[in-house]
C-alpha cells in the first residue's frame, strides 16, 4: 500500500477534498456559492493547474485536477482557502479558520480511474445542483473553470460526441466497490491506482509512470500487395560481400505499382500532380493513385517520373528496413536480391574489403532510418484522422448503370463537412501540428483524378 505522502507525478491528476471545521456550513446561501465560484475561477486562471471536475457542497469542496508543477496544487489551495475565509468571516462576523485542516489529496492513475473519480465527484450532488462540473461534462454547457482532460477529449472529435460517450459512462451500472475504493484512497491519502502502478510509484518517486505495454513482437515487414520488391532478403556481409550497386536511374521496377505509399510531408509535393488518398481498412495509410487499372501513369516509357519530385518510397529501392522477430526494436537491412541494380562486375561496392559497411550502405541506412521515422509519424496521423470519423469511401469509375466500370476502389477521402464539424480545440490542435495543411493538400489533390484520365488518353493516342 502506498505511503501517506503528498505525491506529485507529472501529468497525473489529483483527487482533492477540502472539508469545513466541525461540519460548519460554509455555503449558507446562493451568494456564498457564487462568491466561492468567482474566487475559484480567479484562482484557476492564475494557477498552473487544470480542473477536470468539481462539486461544492455545504460542508466541503471536492475536485479532480492536474497540477502542472510540484507546488501548483498547494499554492492554489492556499490562495483559494484564504480568500474565501476572508469573505466568510466578514459576512458572518467571525474570526479564525473555517477549514478542518490541510486538504486531503490522492494521486490518480488516469487510465484506470480518471472517469471513475469524475463520476464519483459529480454524483455527490443532485443533477440539478448548480455548482458542479456535471453541467459541462455531461450536458455540454459553458464552464470557465473546467479544462478537459486528454482522456475526456479522446471520447470524441466533437463536443457532442464527448458528451454522449461520457453520458454512457456516467449512467452505466454503479460499481459500488470501485466507489468505495476511490473514497477510501482519498480519505487515507493513498494512491488511487492499481497495485502495479503503486509499486512502480514507490520505486520511482517523481518520475513519469507511463510505460508501454509489452505486446507481441512485430512481424517482419513485408511489402504486401506491391510488386516493386521481387525477392527481399536480409543483407549479409558474407553472402553479399562481392555485390555492387548501380545508380537508380530508372523506375521501371515500379511500372506495375498502382498506388505508392506516401509520407505526410510529401502530400503537397506529390499531390500537386496526382490524387493523394487514404487506404481503406483498420490501419489506413496515405497513398498516391498513379494508375486507372493498368500501368503506372506517373512513370514514362523511359522509366522516369513525369514530375520533378519522386516519392521517397521509390527512392529507397532496392533497400528496405524491417524489425526482427526476436527483438522488435532491432532493425535489419533488406535488399531486393533480384534487382537489376545489383551486379558483381560494376557499380559501387556494398562492403569494404574488411567487411565493414561502405559509404553507400551507410547512406542507405540513414535514408531508411529517416523514412521509417517519418512513416511512423504518418501512420499515427492517418490513424487519428480515421478515428475522427471524417473519412468516406470513394471510387473512380466510368460509365453509368449497366455500363459502369469501376477502375479504382478501396480508398477513402476526407469529407469536408465532417471536417468542419470537429470541435474547435481539435481543429486548432491539427493546425498547430500541420495536419490541417496536409488535409488541405490532400483535398486539393483530388482534382488531379481527371489528370490521370488525360495522361492515359495521351498514351493511348
């Protein structure tokens, strides 16, 4: 069991209660509540603390908040308590404190107990009680005191979605054992968290407690559904010690590739000439459509990309990067052993005579590592966009009715109306992170679907 100490852990909320002395009624009429609310609003605005839920009751003030610094909570409580004591004593002609003592607090394990504590606090008073955070969290009304916790924000991409999800949590079957645990932890000032969380806390006091869950090792990377790589094998300094590589002058190896994966930072450049879309499925990716069902229209008969910018996915050929089965964090270099770029008679050597990597290989490793990092970022962005619910399925077809022929399907695009319906804080966050710029480039690129037809027509003629 955790010790009875005040614990600060960065980004972790605290469940706090401040009780009156000998159950003194500290809120005797509506003006008392309103005055305390004004003091509370002022104190929150001046403090490094974000309040997620609260309730004012005749004998106590209880809330959940995330302090942004180690002394933020104590300074907040001192200021709040002192100001209200001054008001209360003056109004009711008394002297001395009105509080039982120092506030009680309990560090909360967010992932498991954040919503449990929020609901616990907001169920203390009747739903019609005016001085409670329930009106914003459950009904979506304005409250300048509150700041949404990140987990609450993740309930949805619009305020309406968040209220609906939180309503389900709030109105779900009451877990009396969980409520008793939350109450007991606050009273004893122990940690509201799992045993593992508490044990870890005791070992690493003051250090972030977030750890990544161990999952199954990643499978070796495969180029599924793409014909660019013919025979991927692990680069071996013994097996490939005589191998040389020639410059990448032709992209003919990708002539049969109908869509090419893109990085988020490539959308604007590639999308200036070709439509950039999201793949369908549970794990959407950014991709550029370069075919209407047959050959790659972005590569001409000489094997050249027809615009100035070549996607990095093609530029990394004939190399690739993969995780090992034994250690997902360990990367290995793969090569397309059947690539015409490799030779034993001409080109740049892959390995030096002593078996060490050549500058050519080191350059390839640097490029692959950078690509892998950017692809992880891109996949996270695509996942976030998909989770927001703003993607819709599309297809490219010709003709109508019985004569309709689908040329390309299995892709998604952003629905502009759904995009505009997202909450302001989500849109603002996306603007700051550059996601909106990427989405704008994606939407603008869709006009290039017609360009594919024009390229195809020119080649046929």
